[in-house]
């Protein structure tokens, strides 16, 4: 159960990181600071 839970958390974090990266990429295009 613990490993399943941590795997889920890691997946969620990975998704958040992708979203965060996309925002930063977009922001860089608009020359705004994050």
C-alpha cells in the first residue's frame, strides 16, 4: 500500500511539474517573471 501510494504521489507531482514547466515556458515567451 505504501509503495502504491508513493507511486501515485510521484505521478501527481510529475503532472504538476509538467504543468509548472509549461507555465514557465509560456511566461518566458511573454517575457514575464515567475
